């Protein structure tokens, strides 16, 4: 090992993520303006979210309910009484001069999320601590534009001002970009499963800030952490992983050259794949937090918490475990099938229709997922119903079409819809049932390979596969392989 290698391996990466999730409410957090995406700028505003003098906030009860639901799903203790606080800073997208958030008394605290990381087919599971999940309002959105004669122009859209959010803060428990990616995906799954947000990353409904530090390997496991930097506003799983990798590289270089990390807020340049310093980090005391005098503490009673808990749907981990026990699936398959609620539902609906979970699972994992990947699309965008999918598999199992034919028409069924039976008929894909055709094809193939019979009878099994391939070719792949095999063996024995 070279010296630089030793140095490069001598650090442990420490990561904590802060994730902002828009709550799926009709109206904003403190006013009755509609929550919207893509409307004309500043059309969903009122004196409260524009911060006009004298306007007072009123808490959106549904936002609190959704935040409690998220807290319970992530194993948090829910506080019956939590406090809204003002986080003071100046920025053009924040007309009040402060953001209403929560500080020392957040709604949810001390939760966890179980993540699984795969390395060469082996899954390792790990519990990542969640420090807190608090309520806050979103700020407006700056839109930067090149102005006339080279002058930069910035516009302000306050439609987003006051949209309800939860911020989910993790413990610094993550140890690699890969683990951070796994955490974020698992979190996204839970949030979508429980329906508290659409979590559309392109719409900014699920955004991540990544805190990264390094420490000497010999400090691993201790409470002593290195100085962290915070990369702001990462809005895709891939960018989060790439940004962390880039930042680890930057910090390593500084440390290896004997420098010190300065606590700072960074941005990720996705094209250059580099992080760059935006500002030297402010600390909590710079924000001059204090309880918002315009808002009462947020109160949720035990009855309400119990009711929300009882209404929680099955979570991804629970579903995975049930799929293993109920359907006899391997952990690996159960993981893939519960990757999204839509896929899991599709699997269960198709299984109900078809009867055999194993068959359905195989066809989904082998063919359907491949198709989704090829077309870079999601299940929801397909024209394929679970019932149709089940019938396609049944056609194969009943010997009416070959697996190859099924794979051939699946893309069309998926993209354009329709009935498998109609497509099979239209394309002439029915398995050749006519034994006369099979028999003459088998006879022809054997005649064309005079030494085959002898070799087969002498125990050379693979000659049979070759002949089967020849017969399939002659029947354009529409013969049932099992039947062809039988015919050939029969012929050899004649
Ligand atoms: P702030 O608002 O100042 O960013 P928060 O408490 O909201 O502070 O978030 C801090 C985040 O940084 C948490 O996710 C935490 O796990 C993470 N973090 C804290 N210290 C470190 C560290 N030394 N290295 C990496 N991440 C850290
Ligand atoms: Mg932060
Ligand atoms: Zn408003």
C-alpha cells in the first residue's frame, strides 16, 4: 500500500441528514391560501403569508395531524405540548424576517428508521436514530433570471411562503454516501406509504441537507466528531450521494494537507460534481430563537395520538416481513416487492387473481422490473392491470403460449394495454398443439443430424438440447419445449 492510500483510508465518514417534507394539506400552515405547485407567481397569497402588518397566524390542524402521523411511523415520542418558535434571519424569500419553526420543544423526538444496505448480494440492516421531527413553514422561492443588458434579475414567488413542512433530523449515525442514500430512500418510502406527502422531489416536496464530517479511524465509535459542513438543498437521491462523495473528497484533501475544516454551508454543483462554500456557518444562537407570541403551544392529547396510531397503514418493514411469512418469499424478493406501495399492491392483487405467489413474484422480479427499468418508468404509468398480468402468466402455465412469447407481448400490454388473449391470437403466438407439425419437425431435425441418436443413446444429454433448439426454430419458437423434448426422446427410442 502506498503512503497516500494509507492516508486516504485513515478517516471515518460521519453523516447526519436533515430532510424537509411538504405536508399534504389543502391549505397553508397559518392561513387559508391553497397549497399549489406551478400556479402563476404570487397568486396564492394573503396578508398572513405576505407578512403584512397586523396579520395573525392560525395553526392548520391537519398539518399537526400529519406531522404526528409521521412521528409515530418513525418511532418517535410525540409531545402532547410543543412550542412554535421564531427563527430570525433576513433573506428576500422570507418577508416576515423570521420563519415559524420549532426549536427546543419539537413535536416529535427520539425516533429511528431501519435501513438496509446491500453489498454484493448481502444485506446489512442498521437502525438510524432520528433526533427530532418538527413542524415549520416553508419560505418563498427566488427565481433568478438573466436580465436585459447583462443585468441579473431576481423575482420572488411567495406562493410557497407558509406551506407546511416537517423537518426530519437524523442523528449523525450514517457512515457512507451509500448509507445516506439508503436512509433517504427508506424515509421516502415511509413518507409515501403513510401518505403525509406526495414527496415529489422535482416539486421540492422532499429536500435534503447533508451534514458531513470526517474523523480519524481510531476515533471511530467514540463521541468525538470532526467539524461538519452542511450541503444545502439536495433534491435527488443521486445528488445526495454524489454531493457527499464530493464533500468527503474535499475534506480529506484539506485534512491530508494538514489543514482544518471550517464549519460552513455549502452548495453542490451537480455538473462539476463539486461542493463549494456558500457562507461560513451560522450557529443556532445566531437565529435568536424565541417562542412565537402569536401562537399557542401545539396541543395533541393522548386520545388523538392513539387514534392516529391506530389508523397507521402497514409500513414497508412490516410489509416485507409479512410477505416473507405469508407468501414464503425470500428476504431479498420481499425487499424488492415492497420497494414501493404500488408494487407491493400490484403483487398482492396479481397473486389473488393467479393463486400462486411464487409464480407472480418471479414474473414481476424477472420481467416486469426489467421492463420498468428499460423504459425508465414507474408502475403507475403502465396500462397493465394486476389481473391482466396474472392472466398472461396463466396462459404460459397452461401451455397456451411459451414464456418467450409472453415476454414478447408484455411490453405492449404494459405500454398500450389490451387483453393478452387478443394479442396472442393477433400475433399467432399460440403454442403449436398440432402433434403432426411437431412430429414432422422432429423427424426432419433428426434426419438432418444422423449421428444424434447414437450420441444421445450413448448418454450425451446435451445433444438433445441442440435438437430441441432446432425444432423450436422450425416452429418459430411456438412449440412447447416440454412437448418437443418428449417427441424427440420418443423418436430416439423408435
Ligand atoms: P442546524 O440547524 O444547525 O443544521 P440541526 O440540529 O438542525 O442543526 O442539524 C444538525 C444535523 O447535523 C443533524 O442531522 C446531525 O446528525 C448532523 N450532525 C451534527 N454533528 C455532525 C457531525 N460532526 N458530522 C456529521 N453530521 C453531524
Ligand atoms: Mg441544518
Ligand atoms: Zn396566505
